[in-house]
C-alpha cells in the first residue's frame, strides 16, 4: 500500500508530458487563429499604398495651385512637377517642394497641362499598381480610384 505522498508522486511522474492528442489539438487551434489573422490583414498593404498615392496626388495638386497663384499659370508639360522644386526661369517663382517622390509602386507621377480629365487646369496622377497609363487603377486629381 502506498502513502498519500507516494500516490501523488506516482501520478505526477506519469503526467509530466503532453499527449500526442493534446499537442495536435493545440496545433489545430494555432492554425485556425493564424488563418483568421492572415485573412484579416491580407490586402491591407495595397490599400495603404493606394491611400498614400491619393494623399501625394492631393499634395501635388495643392502645390500646383499655389504655383499658379504665384506665377499666373500652371507649369507646362516640359517643366512638369520639377517646377515645384526648381525655378523654370520665373521672377515670381518660390520653391514649394524639395523633392518629387515616386509613387508607392516606384513609378514617376505623371503631370499634363492641359489635362485630359481637367482640360482647364492639369492632371496629376499615379499610374497605380499596374504601372500603365490610362487604366482603371490610375489615381489622379480628377476622381477616386476604382476598385
């Protein structure tokens, strides 16, 4: 016959590790949680890039309007967005930007005056994720991108 302390010790010795079923159950639960997390966060990176491009296009449009106020005209196509950071030879010019970044997909922003979407002013836009001009994913100062 065992004393109560010996019985507890024998029980503890038998239960030191996890059984295979317990380990498999934990792995299944972790797999389900990982699937939920990945599903919730997938696609967020592209949404962030689109929002960054929309913000940058808005900043260019605002700077170009200030440029027009200072110089009585928007830059032409040859001057482009560089006119915001380098004097194109105007006495009234003021530097409005220190650099012209690329869009989130590492393409140059596009500027046209007069614009095809805004014939009285200008178009400034990103070619979007596909990097092709004139497609539905272009992000410009004329409308929100289509998803």
